C-alpha cells in the first residue's frame, strides 16, 4: 500500500545537515535522523509541509507539476485556489487575475471558489447526512484527512461524504468546456494552482475515489512570476462565478461561515487541530455539529507553497470579496449529471499496523511499552527519533537499537568504564601477589 501512495513532500539528502529541526515539528512522527541524514517514513507522512517551513537548509521540498505539463493537453483549464487572489500587492479585482491566467496560456479559468459554493450547497441540502459520534468533519483539507487516517482512524466515519471544491471544479469545468467547444473531454487538462503540497498528493493519491478529475498541481510559487507580469495587460470583465463565501473558503472559518451553521468550530494549525481531534475522539465535543480543521495557520492562505505572508493575503482576500454576492444560484439543469459524493468510505492507513497477525501485534505492543518504560522519557531527539516511544517502536521494528539512546549509551559506557577500572584494579592486585610470591621464592632460595 505504501508504494502506491504518492508524496509531494520529499527530501534532498545532499542538502540535509541532520539538524533535527524537522524531527520535532512533524505532527505524525514521520521523520528519523540516522547517520547524519533525515529520513521520511512514507507510511506516516501526511504531506503537511511543516518540515518544509522549518528546514533552514531547504532539504525538504514539495514536488508539484512544472508549467511544461500544460503541453500535454490541447486545451488547458486553470483552477485557481482562492488563496491565489491574495498573493499580489496591486491586484484591483479578481477579474484581473482570471484574465492573467488566460494571458499566460490557459484556454479557460474555473474558480475553485465556485466549486466551494457548489459543495456548500450540496452539504446544506443533503438530508441524508447523519450526525456521527461527535461533530461532522470537513473533507476540504487533504492533510487533515490523512492525519485522521494515521492518528484518529475511529473518526473517519465523521468525515463529510463529499469531494473537495478542487475536484468539483475540475469535473464541472471540463464537462462545460467540452460541450461549449464541441471537443473531446480527453483533450482537456484541468490544473490546480496550489498553495500547499498536500493538494498535489490528493491529486496523485486520492481518498474516497480512484482517480482525480484534476490533471496536475502547479505551485503558486512556480506560477507567480509569469502571472504577475500578465496582470498588467488589458482585462475583460468576466462573469462573476463565485460568491463571497466561496472565495473565503481560503480563510480559516470560511467553510463554516458558508454553511451558516452556528454550532460549528473552525481550527487552523496542525497542532491545534490535533488537540481538537483528540477531544472529539474522547467524546468531549459531542455537542458540536461541524468541525472545520485546516492544517495551515490562517487556513489555505498559510500554505507552504504560497508566496505572500498568510496574514497579509487574508486581508487582501477579504477586501477583494467584499462586493461579491453572498450566494450564487445554480439551477438543477446546470448541476445535472454530477455526483459530488465520495465513491467509497475513506479507509485507515493499514500500513501502520505493527503486524498483520493480531497476536504478534499485541506482543510487539507489549514490547514497545516495556522498552518505553526503560527509556529516560526526555524525548530529546538525540537518538534520531522524535520521542522515546517512537524509538521503542523503531527498536521493535528493527529500525534502531537501544544504544541509539545517548543516555542508555552513556550508562553503558559508564558501566564498561567501571568494569575496566575494576578489572585493572584486580589485575594490579594479581600482579602484586605474583611479584611478592616471586620475591619470597628468591629469599627462600
């Protein structure tokens, strides 16, 4: 299963200095440092990009698609994340940005914000959605979905059974373009302009369905330069496609506001989200109806592949969206033929099982508990693992040894040193006895 999971976050070991900064910041303990180099455990990685933010040596990088991927398709549709609207200082209107995308080679533009409007409408009108144990959980952030797969599998049934706005935008835009221009839909490529590596992973390795409708993910950082220059050209006023609320999905709380659910909570920042998910798992938030969790601080505007500071981008997006309508109506005919629900339930990450044999897994768990109890509990990271328990798990799985713990090693060295001292002392006594015995024999002689 691990081999089939694409990861956007990768490691350039030639740049890694083994500093352990990433080790302590990884929310799923997916990083180890051995032989002076970091290693990423693919089964645990959720492509959140936290290691990219903290690596001073730029050894962690996000793999997205180059602009040359556009050449693979005869027709190209840009799917701009609403985060893109907040990246430019002098952007006077969203129209200017959408025209800019057309100016750099795209044949059409479809706002992901409009996809957000459509998913909002479907979720609000879906009478089949039942409140699970605890609140329903947003399916918008792929990092949070993978976090739940890795650390909170019991909460998978709480996730809203709908695809992301990105997927909805790709489905609709390709069908509309094919019908409008009478072309084969296979000749059309839809490309998401992404603020985070997790979206690239979601495209290559989707959850809840087999194949993404998106054909590539282009980083905001990669497209920023060419798009910035194209914004200065003359623009045509385009039809307003998205609402104020759809555009504000880029901000923490945007989805909850769009759903107009007064009994919802919105949390941003991966560690804050983990804290709330733990509370949901413990049954402490059963009175809440909806939980919107976003991995990046501030929401998608805080993505690792965004150009502008997230807080500045947030204010720009709020200003640009002020004059947009509160809602954009969609007819049944317009949405006919589209199914925005997941094809099947999202499954837990089974790769993390200690063993397929339950009895062996129990024994390994007991070993992990025993080893952890005998470790110092400092979670210093000097062993190359983020915590003593993680080291214990590595020891049981033959990825490390007990002497990787510097405190255990120091204790072992101290014991060996004492044994050497004792041995030397005993050897010295034996030597003195032999010398005395030889002297006595000479006297007797």
